[in-house]
C-alpha cells in the first residue's frame, strides 16, 4: 500500500502561564509530541486514547486547520504546511472532516441545502443546477430524503442521527479521497451509532475512501479499523495492525485500556479515578506513562522510549514491551 499521509516528528505546543517574557523561559504544553506515522491509501486508521491524549489536535494538524510548532505532514508527497493558499484550497477538496458534535457543527440558521452547498460554492463547483444535482446524489449516498421539503429544513428540525448524516454529506459533497472522522458517533445513542458506523463502512466500499477514525472506544476501533495508533499525552505509544495491537498489546497503557471497562453512565474521568491521574507537568525527561504504569523501572523515570518495531508493522514506545 502507498502512504497517502506521512507524518514526521509532528509537534504542537501551547504556552503555559508563567515563565516571564523571555521565550527560553516559557513553559509549554505539548498537545502533540513528535508524532511520526504513515497512513496508507484505503486504510481505516484508528487513533485512540483517553480525553487529552492529543487525538483531535493531531487530526486538525493533518487538515492544516491549525499550524504545527514543528515537524511535517506530507499528503501525496507534498508538505501541507508549505502549500500556498491556492494549492491548499485545491488540496482541501480531497481532504475533509466529519466533526464530533452534530449539534454545534451545523449552522442552526441555515437550511440543509445551504449547509451542504457551502463547500461547493466555496470551490465554485458548477451552476446552481449542478449544485442541486450533487446535493441530491450525496443525500442519497447517506440515506437521507432528497425532497425540497427536507432540503428546506434547518438542523433544529431533524433528529441527531440525521444531523450527523448531514455532517457526513457535507464532508463528502466535494468527493474527497481522505476523510478525518473525529469521534463521529460519541454523542449518539447506541442504535443510531451502529447505523452511522454501518453507513461509513458502506461509503468506504462505494467511493474508495481513506479514513482516519478518532475514538476513545477501543472496541469500536477494533470493529471498524484495520490499523491503529494509541496516543498518550501527545505521544503515539503503540501502533500497528488492529489485530496485533488488540490481541497482543505491548504497551502497558494499551493493556490498561483493554482491561478496563468504563462505567455504564458516561464519565470522562473514569480512567483517572480508577488508575490515577495523568501528570502533565512532571517526568519531562522520562516516559510520560511512568506515574500510571503498573510495573515501572527506575530507568523509565529518565528514559523516554521511541517507537520500535516488535513485529512487522507493530511498533511500541516502551522499554518493557
């Protein structure tokens, strides 16, 4: 498989309060910390980890919605951060994003027609008649009505599941090759969630999409993805084929996630409550997972491991793995 995306030492830092006026004294938080990955054409590449692990920041960097502090992102061999305005606009027709919240990601004042038409108008894709035809075709792809009555509705007049299908339609209307789906089902009921995942699976087959699928649910990633990267505090700690990582996890954080069953009622802090809180400030030199690792060595406090291959295509950042 050819790599459609190649990421090398990608870093995104944000300044923290304190440190004075001198740049060298300022403290920073690395939301994404020297991430290197390859995403192949045709992949459904899962990025998993708890809240605060850097998943969404990484996704936004891939689409150049934010600028990096350091590192490179190559799409089809071209560094997206070196594209000029015209080149970037052209590239964005091929790379799109499905956002997490179907309630806040759609303009409540606009009709469904205008929401889906907006990308086509930005990229000046055909006449009004052509735009209408493309919208109808896209709505059919995502199993939504195509009547004028439905097209005239606003997001507040349709269900949550339909709203997320509109979000998917908006991402697909430009006929992209690469789609980043940022927790696209996390805010939906279980029955609706299953329908959206099935839809995304069928769309991949119909129009040959490559996905990056961001989720905190390992079971969902196992069902939907063929490759996976596990993130912890901005770093990729393990990556490989989904079966290798899930069936033979090598990093203690991956094993922790697999061994842990979250409570029935959603609680974003359940992992902290059960296994201790992540420390964003200490242990800057050593392994970031040291404070939560069930079996750390003294050397882990001063040694930060990099990804190394333990099996073809299966990599882990742990000296214990």
